C-alpha cells in the first residue's frame, strides 16, 4: 500500500529509511560522471544531425532525477544533486592532478591521455554550473507540477520539467564551454539540437519512467508531495 505524504520542509520524506534510495542515487551520480567524462567534448553526426556525444546517456540522469523527485520528494532529490555536484568537482580535480603528473620514462600515452581526460577549465566549469542549475530547475518544476496535477498525468511533469531543466542546462553549458572555440553558429545549432534531443529522449523513455516510478512507489510504500517544502537549493537537510 502506498502512503501519500505531504512534506513539512521536506521532513516527511527525508526522515524515512528507504530501501532503494541509495541505489537510485548511485546510478544518478555514476551516469552523471560517465556522461561528462566520456562524451561532453565530442561532436558527432548521425543522419545529418550534429550533436554532443554526451547526449546519448546524459539525459538518463534527468530521468533518474525525475524518479527521485517523483518518488522521494524534492528534499531527497536535492541531496542527490549536491552529491552529484561534489562528485563532478572531485572528478575534475582528480583528472587535473593525474594529467599533470609527469609521465614515466618510456611511456608514450601522455598525449592521448590529455586528449581524453584533460578537459579545459571552461568545460569543467560549464559542466558543473549547468548540471547544478539544470537539475534544480528540473526538480523544482516537477515537484510543483505534481501538486498542480494532484499526482496524476506523470508524463506531463516529466516532460515539462525536462523542457525547462534541459533548457537551462544547455543555455549555460554550450556558451561557457565552446563559445569562441566553435563558431557561434555551431554553438547555437548544437545547443538547440541537443535540447530538443534531450526532451525527445525523455519522451521516448516515458514508459520506462512510469514502470520505475510505479515499482519504487509500491516497494517503498510512499508517494511524497512537496507541500510546505523549502525549495532553496541551500536549505539544510532535516
């Protein structure tokens, strides 16, 4: 039986012990790190469409973000966003340290290593800022829409929140990372194309989102509504 909970500054959801929350958070952070590490700086073309390669998997982090907010509430989703933010910062720091270490005599892989892991400060800054802002917008919009729709029509809030969250993400990431490196036309084309593709990804994954959300709500026995929640990203966990 699923218990519908209203939050008081996020307390109703945050104080419970969930069986699967840690696993969902781990998946969220893992996909976030891998998509930023492997695909962020590569341009790819398929069928005449030019896009950043990271789009193949990065939108899954938004799907998981939707699941976190929908099932566990904004306060718990906020914890995951901050965990992802910290993980991105550590990944950037570790990459910088490892790339900067002098290579051993006879090892000729430094150039290739730098090309893969030596992201510029612009890409690192763009990734971290865009993720932070986009995920909080995504979670905020979904939580508010859940109240507005009384918990019905899940697809409207998963797609609606992605429209706004991914728009903020793309508007921040591509200009900071690539304006002046790529042509302005390329930046605008990739920014708009990736935004549309991310929203399309969300729409295509809607059946999967429904299945995961339904399964988690049944297994956790909870469905959190963020009435009374403090939506500040900097609010203290209860």
